C-alpha cells in the first residue's frame, strides 16, 4: 500500500485555504486530503509498517504541539511549478519534527529522501506550469498530531495511525 507521514490540516484552515481562488485549469485536492507531508514512504506491505509505528511512537513522544505560519499561496516549488500550494515557513519546531520522523524511519530501515524538505500544503495540481501571483497569508497551521496515511487508488487518504503531540 502507498503510504506517507503528514500533519493534518484542521477543517477551519482547510476552509480558509480552499477559499483562495485557484488558477484556471487546476484540479483541486479534496478538502479532506489536505496535509503537510513530512515523509513519503511509497509502497509498503502492511506488516512492514509495524516497526515504523513503534519507532515513530518513540521518536514523537517528547514532541510538543506548535504552530507553523503559512506565508503565501502560490505555485510550488516556485514560479512555473505545477502545484498550487500554501507555503509553510521552515520554523525550528517543524524542522525538528521532520528530523525526528526521518531519524525514526532510517532507524527502521527506510532510506532517506534525496530532495530537500520544502514544507507546503498542496491545494491543487495542474498539467501545465502555473503563471500566478502569490496570495500572501497569514494563515497558521496548528500542529497537534502526526499521521500515518494510506493513499489508496480511489484518491481519498485514510489515517492508519495518529500520534497526538503533547
């Protein structure tokens, strides 16, 4: 099954972000799927997730809830990108959470991603490059939990496991 680890977007923030007009010819992400990805795991067997769950439980236990400012909604990763997204600031607490998640995953045998961590919330996708003007925030993402998601072929993410932050 295709899996990833992310931060859920609460309903009120989802409503605020999806109220921002999207560029023409974009395909909106279902509002229930909005999240900020911490780690993409790809295809995993269900039984292979158990060591990850245990490692993440230990890694996330000392983490406290925090907030992350979302500075703008714009093309991602930059001008000409094909994703319409809310760009999250790389706050120290978010970077620490990302580091903890990846340390736990690597300890469980998952190979680290090559690409840099560019935190964002995908709102829509486009088949062609987006020529847009940024819509400045401010919005704030409350980070109170980390989720292990399953991304099935039907396109509606399912939560497999949740770790509340204290």
